[in-house]
């Protein structure tokens, strides 16, 4: 490769691709898991997490036990977060997320970013105190009160009036797990007091301040404080004190593992790019030696050599960094546009945060040393011998060529692993897409609604309003049935533990899934009733419930070989024993097709999913707006959050795997291009070194076409070795990957087809790189 422009172009592409990928992945990891907190003394902020709660966090009862019985914690705060709560002001509903907060929250957070008024105080967290709330700027402005704060503004939450006493900034409290909270209210003023007494269902977040050096002491005291749970419930629980980074990882474990895996891939890409750049340097070693000969003849010293090649590479680096900046900005904007709403925006300033910037500078420094050090070391070790003729350096059996050969095999193996990983990932996503939620899934609309109102809705009121909505929808025609539940298909309603009456408790009950439903749910969803009867309206109007329905998996696990009907069970650790009145067929609770033991609980709730079964699949596309308009016409107080179909459910469920696949595919394709460039450079280098040999062999009668086939075959043999190493490496690591990330697998036939496609791509590159052998340069031989 004698063209200096082509050489610099390839080096620039290598720099831009590898540096951009590593900068972006570090920015992503820094944003979601390792970023600095904007709270006071972030090193002392911790989370208390246990096996209780939806997010694995302590419940309020245990929070009180910890407060009373520990002194290692400087301060503690409990937050019960409820999402999708209707808040009323002047009769107008606002869809909000509420954090019911203990009075010590401001002490734990420290700096309160107030826009106006005050924040919650310790004395506010009392059931007998005046009901107060704090809202963020966005909600305050949506109340129509202008930008100036006014005292006396009231919000109605769950039928109770709360006075707004302060306005906080939208970013408050700068914690990812609370970034979408619009209302902050005292925990003990929650009108539904039972919520903060339940051990396992609510989303509690317990924040703590403590000296990191006393973390071990705090964990011991926490274990002792939780010992009373075993006495009260008969269950034992573990608890941990986590830093904010550890909590983020615990909260999004799959996402963290995905980004770490992708970061490792970007590390492979950097190694791949470095190997290719070494190959490029070796390829240009003839031209570099020529430059050094001239400089040596002119009496240049070592510092002149360093300065000459440093300036030459500095121009390439400057152009490449501009490309890195442009590509990084484009990718971040693309991510924010397509996935930012679902996973969180990435501010552009994250790209110049200290950690990503330090990584980028370190990589650039390493590459500068590589590109200036190679010619300098050549000059330093060879010295005056540069002025003498050296043909041994062109031997294809030299150590230099051996290292190049190893680099080619390694990069082909790495890119093979990445491409096969993409194939396995894609197969995993397509397998999940084949799961069926029920026989009626293609004819259903799922409407997320809240039966809101200034006053709280009781069971009878919810029953009446649902009946009116169903009657109104039937007037549209084309609707077969309407029902409701607390969750969407292919989702779990929640997790709990259940006791069986009369059965001694020998060990902790296992976690089971549960779902709140109304009568008629199973008929609408198309779930077969194996035994027993459906719920009646009176079943759903009592709390605690007196009747339950279980699925086949729960019956087989808890009552193998026994009659399940008539047995009495109690979810939520023994609260409210009820009779099993029916067994229904299993229903997948996730896109992976997993089926879990499940209890269906009858309840008329004011927040639910309305399941509308249409008579024909063709009606799904055009009935969404008609259904929403009809619901609002029948009941103007209803808040319609969104309308989902089975396609939109799949779209949301597979969004994270698809994002991971798109990133992995992009990185793998970049790696493929880098590897193709490396193989092209290596093959071109060999052809250039052996120009004289080819001319001699051609002069002795060897046909150019035969010479071309020999050299192409040699290159294909080298890449074949790389493919074999890559396939072996992929299947060797597949089991580890499946155990720690996604349940992926790749059939041998698919792996063979992908490898064959890669082999074809490399064969095309090798053919182009070897074409000079078809035109032996006899003039070279004649000159000698």
C-alpha cells in the first residue's frame, strides 16, 4: 500500500470507529450506573435493600425497626412511590407520580432544590398533621397558576385535599429511581394507610446516610433489626447496604450486564483496531525505511525522527478527533430521539465527563506513541544499517511477518465471535416473539384507565362505572366482550407468598405471581376453565377476598395428586384466607414464555386495564380511537392513559433486547470492516514484499493466474484458521454468556451459514488484494 493518502484514510477510519465506540459505551455506563451524583456528599448516600418489595427494598414496617434499633446510620428515609395517580385541582385531573415520603427525607438528601415555598418537615409526617404536598415546576405550571408561587393551592389525592406548600426543581432529587416524581407528600398522610404496612408489594426505597467505613457495622445492625420479621411471619430475609452505584446495578441488572458485555466488545474493537494499525505500519515499513534512509543520510538525530513522524501523525489525529466528535454527537442524538424516552436521556455533556474523556485521551496517547514509536525504534535499532541494502527484511518468514500473521488470525477470530453472537442474539429475540399470550390475543385492545374522581371510588362504585363503560362499548358493535385486570398480557401483576391452611410451615414459601381480575376476565382472554366456576360480582366486592382462582402450575406445585378445589389459601403472608373455587389453564407471564404459579384475586379497583375483545382481527387497527372516545363519553371522569395491542406489548417488551442487538450489530459490523481492512493490508503487504520473487517466478515460466491462485489460497488458509478459532471460542463461551446475560443459543447450521458468509466476504477482499500478482512487474527485475 504505497499511497500515503490511502494509508492515512484507513488509519483515520480505524481511529474514528474504535475511539467513537469506546467513548460512547463509557458515556452510557457512566450515565446509567457510574455517574457522579448531584447530591451532597454522594459517597455517604446508601440504599437499604432486602428480599422484600417489588424492587427488592425494605418495607415501611422494617424501616421503623431499623430506625429504632441502629446507630450506625446517621439518618434514614423511607419513600413509597406510586405511579399513575390522578391529582385534581379545580376539578381538572392531572396524571402524576407520587412519592409518599418520611419526614427525614430532607435530612438524608441534604440540599433541597426549591423554586419557592418550603419542603416537607419532620412534623408533617404524622397522620394528625395538616395535609401538605410539594410539587415540581412542571406540575405547578400545568395547574395554571403561573410562575409565581401562591399559598393556599389545593390538590386532591385519593379523595383527600392536600395544600401545596412548595415547588421543587424538575431534576430533584437527582436520583434516577425518583426522576419522574411530580408530587412529594408525607408518608403517614397517605389516605390508604394499609399500603405502607404491607411487607411485600409496594415499591419502597429506603435511603440512608452513613460513613462508608462503618458499612460493615451497619449491615450487622440491619440483620439484627430484621430478625423480628422471622418471629412475626416465620420467614427469614437477607438485607444489604448498597451504594448508589450498586443500587443502580441491582435495579437494572440485565441492562448493566448488557452494557458491560458491549463495553467488552468495544474493547475488542480497540484491540482489533490497534492490530490493524500495526499491520498498516508494517505494510508501510518499506516507505518508512526509505524516509529514515533519507533522514539518516542528511545527518538527522533521534529527536528529528520523533518530531518528523509526530507532526505527520498529529494531522491524522486532529482530523480523526473531529470525526469522533461528529459521530458521537450523532449517535447520542439518535439514541435520545428513539430510546431516550424509555431508558433515559443522555446529555451531550456526558461525552466530555471526566471518565469518558480520560479514556479517550489515554487511547489517543497510546496510539500516538505507537505511530511515532514504530519509526523511531526502527531508526534507533538499525541506525547506520539503514543506508545498506537489506533484503532479509522482506522475507515472508521473518518475525515481523509472523506477528502480522498472528494479528490477522486473532482479528478474524474476534469478528467471527461477534457476528455469531449477533446471530444468537437475533434468534433469541425471534424465539421470544413466538410466544402466544392466549387464543384471543390478535383480537384484543387493552386500555389502561383510571376511574378517577374527586372522591375515592369504592368497590360498588367501580363495579357500577365498569358496567356503564361496558354497556357503552357494546353500543359500538363489533365487540364480543369486555373485562378488566391489573396487568397486561405477558406481564406479571406482582409477586407474593401464600400459605395453605392446615399445612405446617416447614420452610419459606416460594414466590408466586398474582393478578387482580374482575368477573368475566377468563372468558374474554380465552383461558380455559379446567375446574370450578368464575368469579361473581360479590366475590370482587369484599376485602380480604373470600374466594380465589389458581392456575394449573400452582395446583400442580402445591396440591400434587390432591383435590385443589375447596382448599383455603392466603396470599401476602397469611392475610385473609380464602377458598380455591376454580383452576384455569396457564398463561405466559413474560415474553420468554415462562409460566409461573399464579393466584387470581377478585377485586374492583380504580386503576386497571380494560380488555376489549373484538369480533374480528381486522377491527383492531380502527377501533382504538372509537373505544377511547366512547369511554370518555360514557364516563368523563375516566383518565385513559394509553391503548395497547399485542403488537405494542411486544414492541415494549423487546425494546431493550432490540436496543442491545442494534448496538451489538453496529459494533460487530464495525469490527468486520476493521478486520477486512486488516486482512487487505496484510495481503497487500505480502504481495509488495514479494514483488521481486513474483517477477522471477513469472520469468521462469510460472503463469500469472497460477501465481494468483497460490497467493489467494494462502490468504484463505490463514483466514480459515481464524474462523475455526472464532467458532470454537464462540461455542466455548456460549454457556457462560447464557448464564449471565440473555438465554441465547445458535444452531450449528445457522453458525455454519454465517461463517460461510464471512468467509465469502474475506475471500473477495483477498482477491482484490492479490490482483497485483496477475501483473508481475518485470521492470523491477530488469532494473536489478
